[in-house]
């Protein structure tokens, strides 16, 4: 590969990873003594596993007189939307069981104000649902948006990075938009990093091997040569790749730096352990040692479920890329908040007032559910959020008849741990009925984008409360007001889905 022609391909896929390094990483915020203490911390109970009994909101509305609290770990993944978009553009509808509404919503920018300090600013608003929306049973159902925002960070102040790339070179990565996309991305990233950053490269097919141990970017030629040497072969032993990748990352661990394993794969494991749990045991162990995992998914056939689980348990984030323009958006604009961590184990608890709210339903977050009593149990895993990142959750809220405008509908509490010393903090905000009383068409454009994205996912999952054409119209109007090309693209994807249904 002629590395001087690389920028014409997907320079973008990783231009962002250098931007990604724009924030100080979780590890950079801790001193050596803090790091040692964290490594010795007891393993967190994981109450979000697939084996956990399903909570009521996954199947329908929850009566507030039976359970007024909704508790979940935050989620900043967006891969579910990216992969569904790819399939729809290729002429296929995604399997509804693999569609995660929260990742559709969080795939789009918000305009929440940032907090002055660390932690979160809470933004709570809402509106009546559009006239075309069909709630069953009929009644006064309103849309509630809970938004969280962290403070951004100056890229110039970021710490050095120690990145271990674990690259899938199995036979399934040989098609267009897979290994070729990865190579272009890695070349571009190396060209963007600082001389004092470090990169290691591990590859895996049937077996795993190190093709470049942790190397300072000042020796860029050696890294470019290693990237050029990548070739596809054999089956996919993802477990072996991560096992070796974490070993290499641990050997090259840099105190005070952003230490990260970055898995680039189609997630189609077929050798060794090819299910999540055995692999996750290794990820959990290493995540507790301050090496977080970023997943980058590629390919028209993609193991979305496995990649999402790995990133969740690895204190990380998963994205999906399939084309140069999308890769540019992801790596230049979205990844800067993923190598750094502003808040660890972040959880949200929304407490509804039974005197004002009959029932509620959380749109998505089914596999991020946390028992209400575990909200303040800091051993229980939540979610990790980087600097300048937003998180959004949508609720459908059924209010009592003639509820006064000043009546409080809900209180939102957010709890998280400081990455530097793991001390806990909380903040809260309330919302009244009047804040959700306005008409949908007059509501904030970004709220309408959230509705279109969230209920697009619900419709793909078999929901019947709205239709693809109605959702596309909502997205089109919001695209005009926001002047956001990604929202315009959402409208096109929804219309394509309508033609495939």
C-alpha cells in the first residue's frame, strides 16, 4: 500500500482517534498510588447481565403505584444505529431483537449546556406526543427527555496515549470496507498522534500474534510498515486476540497516560470461545486494571451483540463504521470523548410521583437496567462518560387527568464516581407537568430528533405506535431547523426502511 495515497481513502476513520485523545484519560487523572488502589479494588457485582430477569419496562408500561422508580446505567454506545443504517441502505431490515433504541437516540448530537465543573449537567424537558402517535390505551401520554452533559476538554491538554490495537485479520475481514478501511484508519491515526504517544499492534485470526510491541510514534515508519503488513487469513479467534492484546497493553502500561485497547473487528468469532461471557471475564479483569476497551465494528455481516457486550463490560464504548463519510463523522467528531473518562459508573434514577403520573415506559436501556436499591451501591457497575459527551433517555409518561401544570412529575438523580479517586457525587433535577404540556411541533428541534430516532428503533422492533412515513416527516422538519446532515440522513434511512417493510 502506498502510504502517500492514504488520505484519499478514509483518512477520517482515525483522524478522530487523535482527536479522541483530546481528553485526559481516566488513567491520566489518577496518581500511581490511586492506580494501585484501583487495581486492588474488589470486583464490582454485574447486575446488567443477560441472565438478569427482565424488568417490567422491557415489555410495557410500569404503574407508578407499583414501582415509581426507574434506574439504569448510562450508555454512550451508538453501534446499533450505525449497523442498522448500513443494513437498511444495503436493502435489508435489521433483526428487531438486535435494535437498541438508546443507541439510536445517542447517535445524534444534542445542544445541552455544559456544567461548569466535573460531573454532569442535567437537562429535563418534554412535550405532548404528535397527533399521529397512537398510544394504547389512549390517554394523556407525554414525551419526557432526560439529558446529561459533561464538560468538554481542550485537546491541547490531553495526556499522552498508550493504545494497543487488536486487529481482526481473519478471512471474513477480506471484503471491501473491512481490513482496507482499518488500515487506512490506522495509517491516518499514526500520522496524527504526538511523537510522545505510543502504539502497539496485535492481530488475530486462528491464532493471535504481536506485530508491533508498544512503540513511540516518533518511530512512525516502523508503525506504518506494520500496518502495511496486515493480510487476511484463516478463522476468527477473537478471544485469543483480546487475551494477547491486554497482555501487550499491560506490558506497555504507562502511568498517567490514557491506556486503551482498541478492538477493530466484524465481531464474528468462530474459534475458541465465541460467546460473550468467557471473553468478558478477561475484559472485566483488565478493565479493573485501568485498561479500557474501545470497540470499532466493521462489515456488512457484523457481530453487534458481542461487540456491545465487550465494550460495556470493558468500561468502554462501541461504534460502527462502514463508509468514509460516516467514518469521518465518527472518528473526527464523536470519538474525542471516548478515550478520556469524565465520570465512572454513572447511573440515573428517575422517581415518578404517583399522584401525578399513572405509568411510564423507558424507551430502550433494557440491558442497562439496575435494581433501584443498587443506585447508591458503588460496587455495582454503571456507565462511563467522557468529556463533552451527552447521554439521552426518553420516557413515555402517562399522566393523570387534569394534572396541574405546577405538579412535579418526576425527580431525576444522577450518581457517578470521580475517575481520579473514585469518590461518589450526585446531582438532581425535577420536572413539572407544565414542562411537558407544550405541543410537539413547537418543541425543541433536538427533542423531535430524539423522538424520531427512538421511535424508529421501536418501530423496527415491531412497535405500532407510529409509522415510518410519520417518523420520516418529523426527521425532515427537524433537519431543516437544525441544519444537521445526520438528521437529514436519518429521514432518508427511515424512508428506505418503509420501502423494505
